[in-house]
C-alpha cells in the first residue's frame, strides 16, 4: 500500500483492538506506577481516506518532566523493529505513532517530525490507558500548517480527525473470549444487560451535554458556526421519532412493555430452572446418602453375623 502522501489528510483512522491491548500492556510494564507516558510505532495500511492501524510495537522513550523539549527516542530501535515486522508482514507499514497522553504535549510536534523519516504524513494517536469518561479511548491527529492572517510565518499544529475501533472477524472472536474470561460469572445476564444499558445512557448523556455546550458557545459568539456540524445535528434530530403524533406514542409504549415483559419472563424462567436443578441436586444427594447408609448398615450387619458364627463354632469345639 502507498504511504501517507498528498496534501489532503485522511478523514478517518481505524484502530484495531490488538493495538489497544498492546498499548495498555506497554503502559503497565513501563509507566504504570509513574506519571510517565509511553511511545510506540503504529503499523498498518492507508486505504483511500482511511488509515487502518492494525498493529504496533513499543519504542524506548524518555523525556524530562520539567523540560518537555528534552526527550529521547531510540530511532535505531525503530529501524530494526520495522525491518523485522516487514519480514513477517510486508503489507503493514509505518503509518504513524502513539503515546499514552492523555493529552497533547508541546514536544509532540518535534516527535512527529522525527517520524516523517518513515512516512511522509504520520498519524499520531493518543490512547487514554486510564479513561475516566465513557467513549472511545483514542484521539487521532495529523500535523498541518496553520497560516496566519496577519502575515506572520506559518506554524505547525495538530488537526483532529475522527477515529473508531474496528476489528476483523478473527479479532472479534479473540476479544469475545477475552471478555468471557474476565467477566463476573456471579452476575446474571439480566444484571449485565442492565449495566450495559446504563453505561450506554451515561455515554449518550455526555454526548448530548457536549452538543449543548457547543451550541451555547456558538450562540454566545465564542465559537464560529460550522455548517458541517450543524448539518449533522439536523440529520440526528430528523432521525428522532415524532412522539407528538397520536399513534406513535402508544406504539412505542407497547413495544417497550413487550420487551420488558420478555426480559421479566426470561429472568423468571431462568430462576425457576435454577431452583428446579437445585432441588433435583438435593434429592439426588439425599438418595446417594441413603444408599450409602444402607450399604454401610448391611456391611456392619454381615460383620456382626460373621462374628457371632465364629464365636458359636469356637464354643462347639
């Protein structure tokens, strides 16, 4: 695949779960008990306007916490690892780099310039390894030139691009097995489903709060009007059902009640089946105990009869 070339930056970055797991493992091994951040290389392909980040590897990195302009990145190690990964999978090329953030830092532009040795327009992905809010833990950026209207020299800055989590079928199976291993088996499916619903609602509430804050800043002339954002918001509102129509509100109510009734009946059936299995298990255990007691009594009785016959024979003699 070709490198990141051309004047226009890709419009989307897709990060695979393997990359997220690698970044979290890198952070836990190197900087879990400190305030340091970790840095690594992103591998993948560029497909049209999408950067597909499928793999990554960690890189030795140090920086002065008091002076952000002082940092060290082992580019010789990057060269060696790039050549090794190229032998394994030639399709995966260096498309950018990552760090554990959780925010941008002043030295990021200088580090980004270093990665232009490997690709003409590297993508930088900030991975929040300790997210405090609900949502995608990645933020993708491309370096662009900011041209000033006052005639001063252009400066470099980062432009944010949308990012999402994507996976192939094999990766999805692996993630499902991983989640199956770490989930709490003591929690039922109903409780898990309710928890997921609450998490989704919290995430939706945060997104709506962000939209409200943006619109308020636009109304107060703190931010310029972005026609693309306004158009997307209008499309979202157009997709909402119109509950003012008399027939729609009862239909939604009936459908919701039917779904809740199904969940309730399923939970009751599961509880009854579990109780039935418990009763059967108790009955089987009790039956086995009675059979064991009967065998023990028969053995004891046989031993006593043998003892009595032995004593009778000895007296006869």
